[in-house]
C-alpha cells in the first residue's frame, strides 16, 4: 500500500515586535543599517544585579482589543501574531491552530500577583498557556491552542512542531509565535547562568566574552501548499527540512564539537534531500559565548566539510538584537525569510578580530547574494533545532 506523500510546508505571513523595531519591514531596514537594540536595563531596580544591559521593547503600543493584554509578554505576542495574520491575508481563522513558545511565559505579571500583599490569584492564570489562551481568544483563532517551552530553542521548536503537523496532514495551517518579556525574576535567573557580557555581543570574535539577552516576539503563518493555493496566498518561502535533538550533555555548555547540532543538521539535510553545498547561507545561533561559537563552527565542519564550513556566508542576528530567549529562533526565522526575499544578507555587527578556532565567513556589512536555501540554527540549554528555508 502506497504511503501518502508528506504535505509541503510554506510560510505565508510574518510578524515581529523587537527591541529594534515593532514590525517586520522596519526591523529589516534597521538590521541592514547596523542597528543596536541594547541599552541600560531601567525597567526595575537592578541593585545587586551585576548585569544591567539588555534589549528592551520601548514605546510599544499593542493592537487594540476589547480586553487589553494582561502582561508585557502577551502584548508582544499579540502584536507579532496580528501582523503575521495581516501579512498572510488570513481572514477566516476559525480553523487556525495557534502554537506559542516561550522561556518565561507571563512571569512578568506573576511577579506582581504573587507578592505577600497580593490578593489570591488563580495559578492557572500565570501559566505559560495563559498567554496562548488569551491571544487565541483575542484573535478568534478556532483551532486547538498549543504551548511549548524548550528554553531558547522554544521558537524554533514551535516552527518544527507546526511543520510536522502540517506535513502529516493533521492540520493545514498554523500560526506560530515565539515570545518572552524581561522581568526582574527572569533577569536574576539569567544572570545566574554567568553567560552575560558587560561588553558588546560579538559572535565569532576572538575577544567575545558572553551574550546579552532581549525580549520581544516573532510570528510566522505556516501552511500546506494546498492550503495556500486554495486561498490564493503568496508563499514567502518553503520550509524544506527541520529536525530537533536533545543531547543532554550539560546544563548550559554544548557537547564537544557541537555533536548535538551536527546530528540534527545531518537529519535536516536528509529530510530536505539536499547536499551540503546546496546551502547558500547559514543563520547562526551565534550567542557570542566562547563555547557556543566554537562548537557551532565545528558542527558545520563535521556536516558541510572543513572547506565549505569556512566558505559559506554566515550571519548572527543576536549581535544587533540580543538573544531574544524563547523568541530567538522565531525572529531569526523571520530574518532568514526576509534574507531570501530581498537577496541581501544582513550584517553581524561588533566584529573586530577573527578567531582561528571558529574561522567562519562572517558577513559584517549588508551584502547582496544569490540565495536559494538558508540553514538556520537555534539552540537552548540542551535542545538544538536547525531548519532549512528555501525559495519558492
């Protein structure tokens, strides 16, 4: 008996709320102009906290709804989701599955409702899924809402979850949103990881010494080609391969030679049925920490070959945006698709000195290029998620 062919997955809508800009087109222009989202963290008293610089979303007004967002996290997610639906021209959302992903969920509102003098609070209202439920209700999304939390790979994991469901034929489209907001409790925990720098975030630079965190949201509408054709939607890109892995090597450090990343990159190549040299551009996880950048390059060496790993054009968006936590994989997917659409690779900023241990071909100014396929990599504490975005 013949097995049904997997449905092809395309992206038809994008949305973003970031520290650099509050919509996708303005974000894209800011990236091309070497934007810098990092500023002093002045949302709360940072007394006793060593790290005081972050990427904050400032002067943002969320979309108008009958009930305003209950938290910053919800407001960012709602804004990105609204833009993606509008961009995709999806007006009938009765069957739309919402898949949302975050590190911290609504922790920013939990801080104000769990204090000793606060009134009794329904704990369910503080769960990650409370943001998903609220966004689904405000946007009248009729499908089953789904919430994921896989550390800093959350956004990318949600894309893979949606793509797998569409490929199997379980659903024909899904709205994916990665989001996070910075709060004092979240920030204290991030500082405890001891991965932050007091310098600039310098991916792949010899003198890099840590990452910087940021907040915001990014959204993508994924659908089958059949669904896009039925409603005469314009595909922006095709998601031709994806994979996930949990290497469980260490709480924060990657496995030697990026073995986890290498394994899932091979799986992604196999699923996409592409040779390594079909990849025209690599959008790196690029956190600016010593171990991440070296092992990410080593994973490229072990999957693409030493010569091509040094030749493929690489960019690291965190140099401008900061590390947007649960939204990072989603916003870098949005940027990868804009790269395909405009045939321009956005720059990696703050780079000064090449590191002989990770000699990538780092793009440091906006560069026109012929690009048909992009490999985007995202990682969390123990999760790695590569994706292929291809021209349509």
